[in-house]
């Protein structure tokens, strides 16, 4: 079990990663919500697109990591 000081240190080291995760989530949910408000799509497709955000998140950051390691 980690103590509070270790948890705070870890959070400070990862703050940019957490911020990027938050921004990605906000942008994804906003885009899907606007798209379905404009197109008036079915609820099942709306939820499917929201779940697709998980795949999009991991796909984007894995490909970004691969691209940066290939450059080095």
C-alpha cells in the first residue's frame, strides 16, 4: 500500500498525462454529442460511438508512441 506522499509525488509526475486524458475525453464526448444532436441518430449508435472512444483513445496513443519510438 502506498502512502499519501508517494501518491502525491506520482500525481505530480503524471499531471500532463492526466490532463491530456481529460482533454481527449472531453473532446470525444463533445464531438459525439454534437454529431448525434445534428443527425438525430438512434440511442444505440450514440452509446456505441461513446464506447468507440475507448478504442480511439488507446489506438491514438499507441500509434503516437510507436511513431515517436520509430523516430528515435
